[in-house]
C-alpha cells in the first residue's frame, strides 16, 4: 500500500497521544499499589483497550478474532503467541483473565512504561541467568495459575518481522508441562499494520486466530512446543 501524508499525520497524532497518556497513567500507577491486583489490572487494561480503539479510529487499523470458543471457560492455561508488533502486547491481555506476561526484567526499568507493567505483576526474568530464569517461570507461573490468572508468553522472545520465524524458547512449554495446564496457541498478522520500530501505521484489519487447546499431561515440553509452533506457523501462512 502506498504511504500517504494523511496517514503519516494520523500515525503522528496516535503516537503523540499514546506517549502523553503513558506519562499520565504512569504517575497514577504509583498511587495504585495498595489496591487489589484485579483493580490495578483493570486500570491498565483500560489504557490498552483505549489505545486499540484509538488505533482503529485514527489510523484505521481494525481487527477480527477467530477461535474465541477455543478459550476454556472452566480453567486457565498458558498462551503461546506469535510476536510481531506492540499491538498484541496491548490486545491479548484483554482476552485472558488477569494475564501475567513473561518478560525480561529490564522492561520494568523503562521509565513510565515500566511502572505500568510492574503494577500488573508480570513474571519478570533475568535472561542472562537461564537456569534461574526457568525456575522463576515455574515458581511464579504456578502461583499465577493457582490464583486463576492466565500466563501470556511470546516464545520467540522478541518481535519478528512478518514472513520470518524466530527461535521458539522452551519456557512456556516447560511451565505448561510442569503444571499440566493446556497451551493455547495464537497467530496474528499485527506486524503488517504496526511494524516493529514502525512509526507509520498501515490501514487494514489485523486477524487474530486462537487455536484449540494443546493438552500437556504426560507429554514432554519439546512435544508441546513443537505442536504449538507448527500450529502457529501453519496458520500464519493463511493470514
């Protein structure tokens, strides 16, 4: 699609509002630590939902969801999602109850943005210490699952441009097998409309596809990760 001046302006206005509201929300976050997690999580989700709506209104980037029926209503699990954009980090936590995102702890040190992440109690790990990081994922992940929270994992670890496949890491699959909770694979093409490090937002419709649960009891992490990766990457070819 040919880039237009109008869309540049729309993208600039969106980015300006996003940065301004992050600044405002971050200071409010400092006052919310005494509140229950559900209230803190709802507060942050109100901002991410607002950004998704604003992106639709200003930049004409809409979305569709397929496979909502695949999200279990009677249990939680581990979501393994494709990672192409910032968009899915905003949107997916709104679909899964009080989702705890597995992320590198350095993100919590980012001024303003990191404050908002911190109050929703993610699972922050030190990637420079892989063995300890895996233990943190298992220990903290079990607590979150037992509390009725979903776990959101981007197994590629970083945003991967459309058409490419990153290295899938084992953390989410190991947690799923250790706790015998199901894995829910998610594919989407958000990177085509909100590219990595991309200021210009490309109008169109993001497709999100939620796959059927992958059971993990009596299976190895390698088997579970292979099934999830195959489903995600096969589905990506249709988006």
